């Protein structure tokens, strides 16, 4: 409804900088969109840039303001432009489903609170976490990356572009492949999230052909496999070496990326398995072998899909799986900031974490798993965006007698890091961390995953 340029796509009464007053078209663009969506039974909401506004005096900007006309009081801007416009877009089109805030530059708690009474008048409205002022809204919005652990207990969606551009650039040819988008969709859904995938139309309002081609490929895959995506819940398994999973009632949808060479799909599930079949061929019947510790499904020689095949497993009861061996464990660290806690690393909540004391660029964390466990995967969650360039160097070590043996070395990208490695068995593990850019080391969640 309004982006950072401050231009309204509706008939705002508090400014003439909108599509009705400032263009030859002269008509509200939002109304026909809402009407069309409702006619088809589609939920609809609006994006609104509540803080950044490069046109109206007092509006926020990430970079220093480049035009004296932008100068002014941000409080006046909130009172005269932003708050009245939010009232307009929430009252002129019937009840909306979503209000998507963005970039809370300069948004203090007091400024954010000016919007709360308006939102409270619409109790069914979903808002995101970008209002500012410490208000978390109803959903998390990781941008241009998939969080390593998802956000357990929170609604969330990944917002991502098909190439590198939110708008349209004729020279941006760095397109994600259709395969990449399908795999990203699978990963996001398996972690309990939604995929908000951007399409940037040209100046003529046309969707670029590369976008059409990729959407068509995803659509063809979804024609067969949508049951494993829509209305599903996150995978109950902390880790699956061959792919991912989603859940719906007493059905597990097993997203098989790496078709097992030995022909058996191993699943660490103790529930009684009832039936297994390919989603691409619901009449198929797959043999099930079950022990008290896991389920094995005998697969056909060839995967039905070259990118990602879905195997359905029906079972009794609620999924009974072992948690990641680090969850709930006690750890210790060489350094801890008073505002953080080592326990935050193992509580399953990636929104809070551990960080070293001021000035501590290199630190270590240790965890006692309580018993020897065969480990073959590490997952780290970090607090930054990919464009912040906050990659941290790390070493994973296992204790052998009195010695620490390095089993993995790498560098994160600042959003998190997930990696398989040659499995090792041990009880005590250490993570050596070197903070980015000489800053203190920071980790929000550290998960080690067992392998069968």
C-alpha cells in the first residue's frame, strides 16, 4: 500500500502523493485487488512502510537523508501521515487478513504504541514482527535466508526473491533454479514456516519470463505433491540424513532428497507404522520393517521425481521421536555476557542466545550429553541477516580421554549453519567460536543431531 518512497497506492486523504492524486490513472489500486481476491476466496493483506518514507518530512531513512525536504520531526510524521494512513487502509476495504510492517527505522516504543489502538480494533488481523519498539507481532520474518532451526512456537515465513532483486532489474540474471525453489519450499515447510516468494514485474506490469518458467516448474511439482505442503506441521524429527518431513494428523510426509542407495528409508520413529506408499502413486504399497527403535521402508529402485520425492507413512498415535541430544542439556562456556546465558543455547528457542563477555572475540562452549551418542550433524542459529556479513569461524571438537579432537571446521554466514559430517561417538563436545569482524562471539542455538 505504501513503500519507502512514501507513495500511496490508494486514495489517501492526508497527502496528495498517491496514485489517485498524482498520476493520470487517478484510481485506487487496492480496491479492485481486494475485490478480486475476495471473489476467489483468497486471503489478502497489505504491506505498509510505517517508518521509512523518503518523501514526507520527518519520515525515516536507513542512510543519511539526502534532501532537505526530508527533514522534520518523525513524531509529527507518525501523527500526520503514518497513523492516519494505517487507519485508512484498515477501514476502507472491509476486514483485511494481514498487515505487513517493514523496516522500523527510528521506531521507539512510544512511536510504535501509536499504532496499537488501530490494530486492536481488528482482532483477526495478522501482523508481523517489524513494527518496532520491541513489539513482536504474530509472526517472524527471516529475509533472504532459511533459519537453521525455524522458530518453534512462533508463526514465521521466509520472504525471498527469485533472483537478487525485490523490484525489477533488467540486468539481474542471478536466478534461483526451479529445483532450488522446490528444495527451499520443502525445507521451510519441514521447519513449520511459510514461503513468501517475491515476483518483481517489469515497468509494463509483466511478470518476467524466468519467473514464469520457475513458477511453472514449482507448480508442476505441487500438482502431485501439494498434500505434503499445505496445512502441514513441522517435522517431529530434529534431523533426517536423507531429507526432510512434514506432518498432518497420522501421516508423515517424508521428503526424500537423497534416494537411499541400499533401497531402505530409515526413520527414527517408535510408533506403530500402518502403511507406506508413494504420494505420486497412492495405489503403491511399500514394505515396512519395524523395530522398537525405528522404522524402515523398502523403496523402489528409482525415485519417482528427480528433485524431491514424497513417501507417505501412516502411523498410530502422536509421533514419538527422540529429541536432539543437546536439548535441555547444561553447558559451560569460557566467557558469558551478563545479558545472556549458556542455557539459552539448548532451550529450543532461537530468539535468545549466548554471547561472550565484552571484548571476547574467541570463546568456547562445552556440553555434556549425559551418555555416548553417535553424532553426525550440527545446527547453529545466529542473530544476523545475510547482508550483515557476520560470518563466524568455528571448530567442533569431541573429547577423547583428556584430549579434544577436532571433527569439523567451518565458517557460518551470520544467519546460521547446518552441516553433516563423518559421524563420531562421544559424550562431551566443544564448540570453539571466533566472532565476526573482531566482535564478541554470539550463538543463539547449538544443536547436535544423532544418526542411526
